[in-house]
C-alpha cells in the first residue's frame, strides 16, 4: 500500500509513542516488538525502517510510555471498543453524545467495514490498569449488544494497536475522525468511570479473573498503583513468601522480603502502619493453615530435595560461565559473565542476573523457576562468598572512569558492553573488555551512538554550538569547556546554572548536553520530596539536570554541593534491621530557573552561571527539528570531543612540571582541566581562567546583592574612620541597624535581615568569603579578655603585581609599604603622582586624606 509517512511521523515524533512495522491485514507484527515495550525506538532505527520500506504493510503503536515530543514521560492509553454498546457507554463516560463529539477531546479511529467499532487514544499521567470484557463468558450478550465489549490497554503484554494509516483486514483504512491529531490528558477520574462501566455490567468480576496470578506479582516490572487495591496485592505477596520460605528462612527475614516487595511493587508503598496490619493478617492466616498435617510436610520436604538438586545444577552451569566474582567499593557482589561473545558486569541481586538464572534453569529443567527457588539460589551464592577472603574488591564507575595510568574510559552503555579508551596517543572502541570498570542501572541508560573520527573540523563551533542559545564569546568558551569536562572522570564539575526569562531554551540546552554525555530514559529531573529519593536519583545518574526549579532548600543545596565535590551518603536498607545502603559519588549537576533558585554562597561558589536570553520569534525553531539535527551531529561531535581529550592528555604528559594556574578558585580541579581543554581547543593561555574568574566574580556580586547584611556591612566599612574595627555582635548590630535606617531602610524589611544581634554572626559567616573578595575581612568566634564574643573587621587592599593584575593583600593600609603600591578597591592612583582619586565621587588627595575620606555617594 502507499503509506502516508506524515501520519507515521505524527505518531512517532508528535504523539511520541513507539511505532512498529506490521502486516495489518493479517494482524501480525513483522518484528519482535516486545523489546521496544520498555525502551524507546531510536530516531535512526525508525528512519531506517522507513527507508527500508518496512512500514509499507502497516503500523501499530505500542501503548504505554510516551518517549519523546511535548508529552514525554506521560502514558498513552488505548481503548478498544468492539460493539455499539461499548461506544454508547464510553461516549456517556466522557459526556459526549456520539463519537464525532468525542473526537473533539480524544483521538477517535474507525474503519468503514464496521462503524460499531472504534479505537480511542488519550494521554494520562499514570498507567491505566489493563481491563477487558470476558468475551467467552458474555459472548452472546456482547454479540446482541446487551453488554459493552471494552478493552483498556496500558503498558504491558499485548499493548499494541493497529492504527491509521494502516489497512484493516477488510481492505478499508483506519481513519481518524474529526480534527484532533493530538490526544488530550485524562486522569484518574476517567479511569474510575471506565471501571464503573465494568462494574455496572458485572464484567470481569469473577474472583479468579480479578486476582492477578501470583507469578505476575513477583515480576520485576509489576506495579500496583494507588487506588488499585495495594492492600490485597501486598497480603497475597506476604502469604506466598511465608508459605514458600517458612521452613528455610526466619520470620524476620521473610518480613524483610515482604517489605522489599512493598517498596518495589506498590506505588506509593503502604506506610509502616498499614504494612504491619497486613503482616499480622498474613501471619494469622498462615498459622491456621499450618494444621494441615504431616503428609503435607513430607511432600514439601521431597519437593525441597528436588529443588536443591536443581539449584546445584544451575550453580554449576553459572560457575562455568563466569569470569570473576568480586565486591565493589560498597561491598556489593558483582559477577563478570561471558554472554554472546561479550563480557557483562552484573550485580548478583540484579534482575539481569536473575533472568540469566531463570533462562539456564528453564533450558535444563524445561520448567519455570519459582521466585522462592530463585531467592534461594542467590542467597546460597552470597553465603558461599561472604567469608571468602580471596574475593577481590574493585571500584566501579558510572559512565566515565580512569585508571592509575592516566587513561580515560567512557561507557557506550550498549548491549555489547563496548567502551571507549582514551589515551594521549588516541582513542578506540574496546569490544571485548574483561576488566570490570563500569556498573549500569539498566532502566536509566540508553545506548550511546558510535563516535566517528570522520568529521568536519568546524563541526563543534559551526554546527553543534548553533543548537544552543548562547551568544557571548566568553559564555560559549565556558559552556564548551564545561561540556568536554564532563567526560573527564573523578574531578568535581561546577553546578551548571542556566538562568533567564522563559523561552530561552534552557530545557533544550540541558537535554542536548545530557544526551551527548549520559543518554538515558530521563533527560531532565525534578526534585524528589524526600532526601533519600534525591540521593537515589543522584546515585543512579551521572548527569543530573533539574528543570524549572523555583527554589532550592538549604538541605537540598547542601546535598547538591556535597554531590558535586564527592561525598558519601548512608541510608537504612530495611526498616527492620540495622543494615545500610552506602553511596559515594561525584556527579555532574545542573539547575535551570528564570531567577536564581538559591543565593547560598556555598552553592554559588560551586556554580557556573550561564544567562540565556529569550529567543526572538524569528529565530525560534521546532524542537523536533533541533532533535533531528542533533542526532545527525551526535556521532561526529563525540568523535571531536574524544580527540580534544587526547590532546589534553598529551599536553599534560608533555608538560608535567608546568604550573598551569597561578591561583586556584574554589573548583580548583575544574579550573585547571578547563584551562588545559581551552588551550587544546586553540585558545590563548589564561583566556579560559579569566572568563571563569569573571563568572565567579559575577556570582559573588549575586551573593552580595541578595544579602541585606552584606550590603549594609559594605556601607559600614566605607564609613569606618579607620581601617580596623572590633566590637561585640550587639555593638555591630546597632551600628548596622543605624546605617540601614539612614540609607537603605528597605533592607530591614527583608526576611533575611537578622531580627536580633544573636542571629547576626551566622548571617555574616554565610557571606564572609564573598566580602573578602570585596576587600573586607571579617573574623568571628573570638573572645576578648573578659570573655565577651567579639567580631573583627578590617579593610584589605590589593597589590599591583608585575603582570599588571592585582591580588588581595593581607595588610591593611595602616601597614602600607610604599614599595608594595597598595591601593583601596574604591580608589586609584592618579598617574605617577602621589595623589589618589575616589572611584565613586572623584574626590582627590594624598593617601592620608584618602584614609579619612567617606564617600557621600555610598
């Protein structure tokens, strides 16, 4: 058939779901579509299917996760209506008189051979529970149009829908009614109304059909949402765990397993109180069942013996395949296994390893491995290894790594476990690496494209950087260095802060950087409500960009600062024991907001701030076009970046003794590596560090301007008769309050202004480093001879050095040595004379007059 590719592109790019090639007239997929159920189809794969003509016989969409487009991360729900009664009931559910009216709200699709059938599509913020009419039980009533035939498909098995522009088996095309080409978003209210239709007609209410099979409850991707009877699901899981493990595990251990199930499969998990209620019910129920007699126990024992033989066989097979078992830096067990001609590094507790064991068991025993036997195998392996002193300990990394020889590694996160090795001599793809370097969180990473060495020399500046809304040459330099630095392992990177008015492409900037460095299922993040969840998020993603952040709390700011420079975190593994989950990592972090989300000094000291202006209407581009251009550039940009890293490593190797920077800012490692990157890109020496220092200075001004205490302290110091002041916090608070009343009374109205003298010191300590950059040194925490707390303040002056730059001198002007050419930041020497001039009011005089000068404009 002649396929309309614009309709395909609408499903794929605009609506954002995965679509697969099918033979629609015979209702058959022509590829193994299940592999795309939980993973996005890449643009390259989709375009290749198009160019190869695979869609010529029709298409089907995979309902569930929306992977791209404006509604990314929502869910597409598909509702199949197979008789007129179903159409009438669902139209009534939406408050529409017929399908034509309903098509103004959702996508409605039909084919001409039977207008009593229809498809509906709409978005949801959560997965709808799959439901269908019991066709066998109500066959005649459905045929006679007495009972609606409705099937709701969310994400999961059989979640595909043959759709427009395919041809139905009768020869007519599927056609979309009305003008709606993009479905609306429906919430839990619509799901409840659909459920009420089932309830009204007694559909699918048979107890055995309503209950999800026990095996399904323990599948890795199974989730029960709030409102879908989490209590019953948890109780049934508890019953199963108790019955299968009561003779081999302690009651407390089984309770721990039940708690893990609650955390993994209930969204949100039941709280501790509700969990305890269900546990008590499960124990009571099991105690009653235990009176079944001796014969049952004998049968159970023989079954266990059979299971033990199977476990021994499976362990032998696994051990024949693994290369090494080791512990990572947090004492978690990993195994390196040879799989399909490549080596994988897999956690023993991972779903990946469990699935390997399931596959081996099925091939040996020709039957499915139960969840309890699987747990038994894993526990047996772990118990055999626990006290083995010969077990190696190997540090594992996420996305980037380095060795003691100074080599860099980058994980392509593809199914072949290929990595990039970068040295001072060049870079190559390693296809058969048996040395464990990386760990992965499978759900959070997507395969990176293969980098190309065959690129245009101007690919980065003339093409790639054009995707970003950055105009300033200095900010282009800073952003370029920042992106390349993300590939350098084990150094703290500054927090990338994108600020500016809406429409500046801040989110797009984050998405491009994320995909070039750390492509994954989630491009930008939002702050979780709990600290433990934030730690979990940071530990599972190398690049963490938080989108549209309005405010950052003190705790969040502290956690992000620690995560940038490298910190360890501990959280409780299970509520019923004292085990801990330990995390330690350095992460790349970014925040975007219209205004600065925080002005905390420690946060801004670690930040790189890029301001993005609103894009003019004439210069705006569709996100779809930007994504397509990025995908074309991606392999060449990666190759370019790896070549730059080769130059950086070579420069470092050839200039081992060179002192790269004279002075180091807070993010010292980034500053030094950044300078090396800039030189390798062809920039002049110190061009990067000067731009970076200017960026830091701007951040310092942001801190000062956001702190009323800092503003008034600067006014106070300018009015000091001498260069030195000492007094109690109470005395200083009165002085500052008087100045604020006289000059800037609005500062006292700020909620950041201390309400009493006992809060002054902490406010001063917050901005102490920033004030020192302004030439004001403040010392707190000392006491005088009578034991009173005191605060010391003195002016610092800059010294002109040989290269024409200046640095802060620890000497005050009273200790001035004429040969050192000291000068106040607010005054400058007039030519070669002994006269000095005020920068603010042009007052002029010799140094003795200037010491006494109080600028009336400040």
